[in-house]
């Protein structure tokens, strides 16, 4: 019953939505308790070693953050893809170092299991006892293997999620770099405004879960310019009336480009609305005041600031004090007053 209870607990933790580090810490604690051992450790196998995920019962300073996956008991379990018991840690050649690794605790016996998912070793789960009489049984080992495999599913999910998110982020960076190749005047503008907008949102106490979308939106704010013809996008002088109308289509083009991509839909506020202005004088929809999504209200302050402080082929950059004055004069007219006030604080902080 106790073993079933532990498996059920582990399953519940694994299907929950806590971050991986918290899940693993909780699992280490439960395994430590359920097996009645002195300590428990969980490690994940990466290409560069076995990384510590969580532990319970150890003196942390005695636990290496990364282990060589080819050496010692870890190496044996990974190579054999099998769990193992060491009944006499001080005398075993594989565990010469383990004897002392508990710091002031001297381990006597060990049981460990590789986390195996789809036939691959994802990580390791190990339990340690410092009691002379403690004997791990074959049944303990089977149980440990089951728990390890359950935990492995969660570790693998987190890894896949990391990889997919990473691929998304690199793709977005690629898109925004592609736009900067076409529009070299604004080189460096995207990264600067993205970084400043994130700082502004933090200053305004935005939740980090919303900042993720804000950041993506800022990176893609002018992505619609991809569809603007070269002779307009790269024209060094002022645009004609017709050219201006075409240029002003870029927010709507961004909407058409990004809306079908589900993970970018929450990031659309900035690409679609960054040229809207507080008094309704902006485009494409002429939204006013709080009708303008908050992300776009923050971003437009940063975007205008960065444009004023940068050289253009047809004009020199403004002095920062003049750019500051412009924002102050237009707070509550073109820009959200609270966004301007917070921006000036962020800007003053450097
Ligand atoms: Fe724009």
C-alpha cells in the first residue's frame, strides 16, 4: 500500500504544473521518506554530464552539481540501463568516494535506478542509507525503478518543452534579424526597444507570465514591414501621401502574419497597436486611451523614444533632454501618462 501511495503521489506531482525544480524537490522528499533512507538524489543526464535536479537528506556542499556519466555507480547504471544495489558502500570499488560524500554521514548501502523513457536513460534516482543493518531488497529495487521511470517522463517533458520554447525564441530572433537586414536604418532598434520595454513592464509591476508575450510582441513590432516594398521602406527622404498610406499598413500586415500562429496570438497587441496614440490620432484603428492594449501603450513610449534618440538619414538624433521633454509634453496627449512617468524612471536609472 505504501508503495502504491508513493507512486500515486509521484504521478500527481508529475502531472501537476509546478516548475520542474519544485516537482523534483518534492519527489526527492517523498522518496526519502517512503524508503526510510538517509538521503535521496535525482539527477538528469545531459550531453555534458549528470546534473543535479534535487536532493533530500544531503549536506548540499558535499553534493557535486555535475557528475561524469561514465564513472562510478552512475556510469554503471547508465551503461547497463539497470538498477543496482550496493550492500557495502565502504568496501565497494564503484563507491569508494560515495562513502564520504554524505559529509559527516557515512553511507553504508545504496540503491539506484536509471530513469528510462522510450528506452533511453534520462537521469538517475538514488537512495542512500547510513545504517549498518539496512538491506535494500529486490522488491525495493523494482519499486525504485518504477518511481524512476515515472519521474523520467516529467524530466523528458520539461526537456522537450525547453527545446520547443528555445526553437520558437530563436525563430523570432531570426525573423526580426531578417527585417533589420532589409531596413538597415533601424539596425539595433529591435533589441534596444525590446529590452527597454521589458524593463518598463517590470517597473510597472507586470507579471512575468505576461512579460513573455510583451517581449515577443516587442521583438516583432515592425514585422509587417516585411511586406512593404523596398522603394518605400528604404526611401531616404520623407514619404508621399500614397507611400505613407502603404507604410501605415504594416500593423495590419503583422496581424495577418501572426494571427494564425497560436503561440504568438497573445503577443499581437504590440505589432497591431504600437502606432495608436492616447488621443485617438494614431493608426490603424484610431483607438483612444484605455481602448489601446496596455502592452502597446508601454511600447509606443519606448519606440518613439528610441527613434528620437537615433540618427536617421534625413535628421540627427535629438538630445536626450529634448526627447524627455517631448515625452513629458505629450503625456496624456499622445501617450499614457503612467507609462511616460514609469519610462522616465527606467531611463533615469540607465
Ligand atoms: Fe511600426
